C-alpha cells in the first residue's frame, strides 16, 4: 500500500480538520483549532508562539527564516466563524463532508480555506527547504467576526513587535474568479472601506397614543428613512477605486469598457450604475459613503408616543474619508433637525502600496493564463484595517478557480457554505508559488 502524501499535499483534508472545530463566534472557543494547527507546525520543526488576551482565545504566530533579501511576508487568517443558527443546511455544517466535489461546512470560504492554504504552504516550504526571499510569518487569528478584541486588534495594540519589518501581507478577501463581460477576472483586494457606526436621534413632543401627534419624532424618523432610501450620498472617486475601474475597463475594452470607465465621471456615475443592473451593485458601495439603517429604539409601550427615537446606522466610509465627512453629508441630505453621534469609527488602510500586486498577478496567470488580475476595493472590512496601523499593506489573496456558476459572495456566511476541492488545490499551489517570488 503506497504511503500517504504529507498533510500539506492534502489541503482538502487539512480544511476538513479545521472546519470540524466549532469556532462559532461568539463565543469563539478557538483554542482547540489553534492547538491543532500548533501541533502540525511544531511537529514540522517550526517555531511557534501563542499570544492570548484570554486563555480560550489564543492567536498563533509562526516564522520561517528566509535569506534576508526581502522584508518579512505575513500570511494571516482567522479561524473563528459566524453562526449557523436558523439556517437549513444540506449537510451538517461542522462535519466537513465532501460531496459532489465540494467540501461543505461553515468556514469553508470565510476563511478556513485561506488558513488551510497558508498552513499548507508554510509546512511545504519547511519540508522542502524552500529558499525564501525573506522570513515568512504565519498567523492564525481569533475573533475576526466579532470585533477583534482577542485577535488582530489585540496583537497590533499589545504585541506589534511580532510584525516588525513587515511591509506586505496576504489575507482575505480576494483571489477568486469573477466573470465580467465574458472574461475571467481575479479580484485581489488592495483597499477596503472604513467602519463608521452612528446613532441618529430625533426628538419631538411625546404623549398618549390615543391622541395622535403630527410631525414629531416618529414622523421625522420616517422622513429621514425615506430620504436615505431614495437618495444616495455624493459620489467620491478615490484612488484605489479609480485603479480598479480603469483596470477593468482596459481589460474589457470596446463599448463595455467605455461604459465601465464612465463610472469614474461623477456626473454620470449613478446613471451608469443603474444601466449596469445587478452588476452595478458590485460598484455602487465603492464610489460613495454609505448608510444602512439597522437598529431602532423608540417607545417600549404601545400607548406611549415617544419624545425621542434613536436610529442605529451602519455607515461605511470610502478609503481616506473621515467620520465628519459622513456627518456633513447626512445633514446636507436630511437637515439639521436630528443629532448624529458616531459610536464606532475605525481607520482603514492608507492609499495602497501596489509593490507586490504584479507579482501576485503573475502568479495567478501562471496557473490560469486566461485569468485577469484586478485591483479590488472591498465594501466591508477585514483584519487588514488593524495591520495597516503598522504600515502593512494587505492583499486579499486566497486564490480559488471556481466554476462559472458558483457565486462566492452569496455563499459566504450562508447555509451550505462550501468550496470545490479542485479550487482549494489550485489556491494552495498558487500561494506556495507566491512565497517564492515576494520581494
């Protein structure tokens, strides 16, 4: 009977092991998963460090020595996952079954598949004595899905020396293929929007529910919600978004490329996005600050008209914008008869350093000659926002070559989250190749 290939040559099996640890956050309970990863690394002779804000939620840091001809490269990913509560799954979400060529389970895409790729690449580099241009640091992190008090934020705040000298990092979200205009693009995240969570307070006369009042707090809220629903905030074309749209337009060419390029013209942006239909939804959040009403606090009794209503809003800023920019735009739209308080704002990555982008693009093209690397701006946030505080540029690079009918974005966090085994193997090979080329 032939000997079994080493675990780093079996990324699907590696991912299955990771999925079978239930790291639903909250509470996270990442320790068993981190200890499994730690055991693989230590058995391979790789030095590791566990750093924890609380014992049950450690982070793992491992380092492979390089030749010193390049700064250290950071590979990081989180092992916590979102809940499966109230979701109907075809296969149990923590059994990691392989059915129809897919690994099914929570975290298959967000983002244990990336952790499996990075871990496989590090283990293989060690086993094969790969000559690395610089040190490679691998970090398996806790708590990305619920605030990072135990994960990346904690490490950057309390242990920044672990990442001394790092200029570039690979993490989520990007490297999977997306079909646009008949071409296969591989978006690589270079920047992301910024968190700006707010409370808007509307005030007026309160009273008894049997005596209706007009034009008071509830009416002011209703007017504001209608304005937010019908009128997007002003267009802002930031440098990373310009880079993304210009690259897309150039590679599409022809009339389609010309139409896409007009997104960069603020006078035409909204009409072009409307013309693009569903595809326009990919770009719409990237060209403006956005606000999604998400929470509401008013009266706690049916017969009491509230004198104050508070609306919670998930605001997202374009790269480089400030909370005061958002507040100014909201007042311009809604008026001044409300108070806006920012209760959570986090800086995003600075203007992107594109120094490693071409290298990653060349790596993808070597494995898929028809693929087109695309600079990508994410409407959400990742741990990149914390590492950017240390001057580290993250590239979203967990490569997957997916079937044309597979919708990555719609499958993340959803029931039946899954990843094709072949796509995972493609990604593990691409990451290993990238380790040999960074500079």
